[in-house]
């Protein structure tokens, strides 16, 4: 499935969109981490929770659950908030 990558994570993927697979969002992140080591830690914390500055959208719908089932035709978008002063 197509995964859209936010600018702050392009140093891992070197592409704004990549193909990945997984039956759930958690499996998708595992696949991405195998191909791009360190990727998962940037979006999931040590307790397997989504980091507060990251949002996932599946087919345009915001998703909060890593157990969310995915279909091969889904489009997943990661959005990362920026902060600063």
C-alpha cells in the first residue's frame, strides 16, 4: 500500500511516498522499520503508543489505534506536527 511520509522523516525513507505492507497499522510500521531502521521509534514510543506529535490517516480518516486493520489498496498518510518559537 502507499504510505505518504512527512518531511521530517524523509531522512529515513529518502522518498515522500513509499510502498509498504501489513494487515494492521502496527504491522505496517514494522515493515517500514525493517526497510528503514529507526523509523518506527520516531512515531511510536517505548510503550507502543503513538507519539503526541504524529497523526496517522488512512484513506483520509484519522486513526488512533495501531491495531487498525488495513487493506492493500489503502493509502496511509503520516503527518508530523512542527513546533518551535
